[in-house]
């Protein structure tokens, strides 16, 4: 099944050769599960979005299997339920790419497009994939707020914006003003591990989206002070 990107021209090819370790894992998955997506996972959502969610990388049994970010694993259950609660979806999430779900005002992009071993990309792999994240964020002319899902996404979003990491320490709920009037809001990743251990609760996650909505609605400039929630 072919899956169209909302941001054509910004995606890597299906056989992207840039990261040898990720290519080897992709080929192993293709041999073991030939009916899976097993390729760089494309962005998903509204190309006119005001909100961009920056994820980490595809999960083996989630996006790498289905071909859509956060689709088919536990992280997607919490993410899409929260997006729906804030009016950012159309249709119903049913963990399948053909479930009819669409995003309205939001889009999901990843720091790393391909499945990494143990869900842990190396710094070199994140750097190799940065050109695609930079291209997608640049193409999203209406984005006012980004939510970074985890530290790796936080770092990748800052580097894509040309910012110094030391000037923007990661902390759940923290707000970081960026160039061109954008904001980055940090969240712990909505993984099963984080939610099972209580590091991230559904209410904590919802608070991040409340912060994003407040930032969207404010009319002051990018240098104004904003208190993290």
C-alpha cells in the first residue's frame, strides 16, 4: 500500500541509503515481514497545520509496520486520543492506515525517518536525517508551535531551527521561543514505558497541548515571556 505524504518533495526515498545500520535493519525486516511498510515513514497530517509534533523515530510494530507515524502501538493510542480531545482530528483512530483518520491543524514529523535498533538512533543517524526534518519544518509555513516528544526530538527541533542546545534545556512543559515567532514546547515521550511508570500521565500530556493552544492564541512577539505549564 502506497502512502502519500502531505509534504511531497521533502521525504527520503523508500530505499534511502544514508544510514548503513538502519538500512541493514530495514532489509532484515523486509525479509522477515515482507508485508510491512519497512521504509522511511512519511509525515502525517495537515500541511496547513499550526501545530507540528516532532517525534523520535518509527517503532518496529507501529509506524515501521503500518507506514503511518504512531499507528499501531501504545504511544499512538495516547497521542491520537489527546489530539482528538483538543479538536485536532477528523474521523476515528483505529490503529490502521485505512481507518480514515485525518489531522486538522496538526501534523506529525519525525527526527529520524527509519526504524533504529532498540528505538535508539545514534547521533550520526539523527544528523544524517536532519535535512529531511529541516525541509519539512521549512515547508510548514503556518506552524506556530512545535511539541517535541522527548529529548531527542527536542534536540533535533532546536538544531533544525539553528538554535544552541545549551540555551534551551529540555524539561517537560518547558517553552522555548524560536526564530520566526515559533515556539517549541517540551513533553516526555508518550511511550508505554513513560506512562506505565507514571513519568507521563494523560493529564500531564494534555497540559502540554493546553500550553500549545495558549501560545497559538497569543499575539505578542517571540521575545515575550511565557511561563511553562
